[in-house]
C-alpha cells in the first residue's frame, strides 16, 4: 500500500498535493505538520467527505480528536507520549509511530500501536539493505507491529521494499514535487502492483 505524505515546502499547497495523489489512486494521506495544518486538515476533511480516503495527521492529537479523522502519525517514539496519545484518542483511532531502531519499536510492545514507520535512504540498494537489517531486528525482538518503509525512493525501490516485507511504503517529496504528481503517484501504485 502506498502512503503519501504532504510536503510543506512544495510549490503546490499540501491540499493540492493530497488531491493530486488521490487523483493518481493513493487512498492513504498523511498531512505533514506545518503552519497551515489546521486549515489544510479542515479542507481535506471536506474535500474527501464520502470518499474512501484514509487521512491521518502528523503529531496533532488535538486536531485528530476534534476533526475525527482516522488517526495520527507520531514523530516521537517516547512510550509515555505514545500511551498518552492512545488514551486521549481512544481505541478507534489509528496510531502510527516513527521509530529509528527496532529497540524503539520493541519499547512500544505493551501499547496499542497500529503501525510503525521506519525511514530508509533514497538509493534503492541502500534502502533495501537498511530495511532488511531493520526487519531482521524486528523479527528477532518479536515486535508485532506492521512496519512501513518511508523515504524519497523511486517506484522500483518501493516495490522492492514491499517485496522485502514492508507492510506499506510512505513517500513524500518525489510525488509532491513531480511535474505531474497524479501521474507520479500512478507510477508508484503500478510498481507496487507488479511486486
């Protein structure tokens, strides 16, 4: 599954980026933190009303609760913060947590986390090597979460990461800054389907 993360510094607004990604077939949008996040989140909730689009917000627990979007992606893997987020949002919310190691992920085992996000390099070979090492460490630590590979890698690298055990792939800049973001999104989705 492809997740698109908006890019606050892009030429297109985050709302336009998200709309283009959805036009290209992406159904999982993460709205990145930024100065216009609240207005953008409200606009996207309205824009995607009645559509089967999975919308999560980066770090803004209050806004997730207020707008009742699907969930939150946390930048901090601090177990106390993650547990407080789960308590604040309740069982219905989806919670993703960015981790930098299998050890950070293992520290969350007792918390109701839905998925973890692990950043890998843009280069395909380096991304695969980093991912395989991380995946092996997760398995050795018996970490139960779905793991998503995140980075600015190509469609072919996205497919290779998925084949190497990533539950999903998260991409931002290559789609957000593409000349045709909708078409770029299609390239990722087609590559993932071939995997």
